[in-house]
C-alpha cells in the first residue's frame, strides 16, 4: 500500500476509532455518574466480581483468532466461518460453566445474590460472540466508521435503560440490565452494518493453521486476565464489596483516558502496521510517531487527572465515593504508561513473534505475583501501589524487547517521550497547587484547574517545539482545511 494511501486510511481510522471510543466512554461516563449517585459502592463491587469471570470467558472465546485473522494476509470465507462457529461453541460452554459455578462463586465471596446475577449477566458472553467476526472483518479493512455508529447506539440505548432502572429502584440490577441491552444492540447492529454471513462449514485445517499464531496470544491473554483479576478478587474476598466498589470506580476514572486511548490506537495501529510488517524502516518510523503522539495526549491527561482527582470525584459522584480519590491519584501514574507498553506489544504480533509476546507476559506476571503477595497484609492501598509499580516495570520490559525487533532501542524510545513527561509534570504541579485553595466551590475549582492545564501545556509544548505537538497541530489544521473545502465550515 502506498505511503499516502496508508496514512490517509490511518488518519481516518484513528478519527473514527476516537469517535467510537471517546464518544462511547464520555456518554458512559455521564451515565455512570448518574447511576453512581443512586447506587452504593457495594453494588458496583458485586458487579465488579462478576466482571472478572466475564473477562476470562471473552478471552477463551476469541482465543487469539481475531488477531490471527487480521495479521494473515490472505483469509478465506472458510477461515471466517470456522472461527465464527468456534467462538459460538466456546461462548456457550463458558456460559454453562458460569451458570453451574454461580453458587460456588457466591459462597466464596459470601454474597448470595451473586447466583441470579451471574446467571443473568453471563448471557452477555453468548450474545457478544455473535459479532466477533463482523468486528474483525471491519477492523482488518480499516473500516472504523460503522463500528463507531454501533458503539454509540449501544451505549445510548443501554445507558437509558440503566438510568431508568436505577431510578425505578432496581438497584444493582440496573447495571445488569445495562450490560445485557448493550450486548444485544451491538450484536444486532453489527449484523446490520456487515454484509458478511457465516457459511455452513467448519474446517479443522483452518483452526490448526490459525492456532499456530493465536496459541501464544491466547496463553498471554489468559495470563493477563488472571493477573488483572487477582486484585479485585482479593479485595472482594478479604475486605468488602464496598472496598471493591471504591477500587472499581477509581479504575473506571483511570481507564477513561488511559485504556480508551490504548484501545483506539492499538485497534488502528495493529491493522495499519500489519500492512508494512516486512519493511522495518517504515515500521519503525510509523511506530515512533505513534508512541510520541500517544504520549503527547496521555501523559498530561493522566497527571492532570491525578491533580484534579479530589474535586472531580466529590463533585461528580458525591462525598460517599471519597475513598476512591487516593486510589485514582496513584493509579494515574501507572495508567500514564499503560498505553505505551500495550501498544508496544503490537510489534511482536506484527512480526509474527508471539513467542516473545508470551515470554514477556510470563515474566511480567511473575513480577506482578511478587508485588501482589507482598501487598496482601497492608490493605487496598498497598494493592493500588503494587499495580502502579508493575505497570511502570512492564513498560520498560515491553519497550526493550519489542524495540529490538525494529532497531528502536529503549534509550531512543525514552528520549522520544521525556519532553512530554517533563512538560506534563510541570503542568500537573501547577494544577495541583491551585487545588490547595480550599475556599473555592468544587465546580469553580475544577474549572480553574482545567483551564490552567490547557493554558500551560499547549504553549509549553509549542515553546519547546515538541515534535508530537507540531504533528498534531498540522493534523488538526489539515482537518479544518478539508472541512472548509467541502463546505463543512463557513
């Protein structure tokens, strides 16, 4: 694919992926604020327990085949159909296991109401499996516009249902209803927007050929889910669902800029970089621009989030959620690097080195286990600190070993992101200092802090000629010029 064509598809892909994820998450964030003001932290903690089992099931259902289909240059209809039926079969099996295990889960956490909730919420496992291939095909073709429409429609409809149920006194069932409606709407709309339909065929040859690539990703993903789940499980088991609710809500705030930026860029960059997987020079140049652009956005977002955590949570969620403040402030430092070390793993997959991917995951999980075991006697705050330390270590490991594959050493990578880090720290320090003014109303304080952040970060980036700032500036300028040409702006 020519460079100009690839760049155009990438920019379009990032634009629509951003519309999808940010639009979806902003609407979801508003809905969460409304519902969280009605429900209790314990309600979120109970649903948070089941989220662990849902994540594990989703990994088993996909089994790395989605990434394998995107990475493979030539994919047949038989390949797609075979994976579709595999996904459906595994989803039914996972739901059956969750249904049978629900009483044991409830006894383990001493929460009897987990039984009916698990059996109802678990239906989303099967519902989601119906749309996986349609999503994969659209992503492989860099068609992100339909995905944006689907995501926005699902979050609006399901959000309306969740808010209505919360106001009508359904309690935590409002969260369950919201999740089910979201899954149904997405599945239906993906079948509407995608012309693909499965053939009545299942090929063991297709599964075997794809499994050679996907098996390491499956093992890595399972490890990742298991270790991501350890902290919520331990909090729910040894502390309380209320404590888990505080942790879950702080993670939700933390993930809004961090994880969602990762999903946007990872989704587009993987499909895009896969088209130039055999040209290391182009691959390095493209990847370098990606991590600089991501750092330019995520570093200030996360550090400013830490600086404004208290007024934001107290204003939006009320004082009953105040224990989440310190968790969010600490998690933000790990969340700052999460997009970088996650996107870095694209290189392993693109180069077909899923063996390195798996080895890195095993090494990181060993480190994770050490820090989590060390944190157990010291409470929830210790878990949050451990999680942040592991995120920082993970960045250095991923950057080192993936960078070597494209001759982009760790030293160069750090040099490329240090300017954004220093400017972000300076901006966040100023924003935090404003937060020490205790006489301002929360809404006014938050508005002043955010205004100060914008007034400092962008001029400082321009003053020090940060490359990512110049690239974003040109991109925005070109977009506005294009809108003017087509009559979008007068």
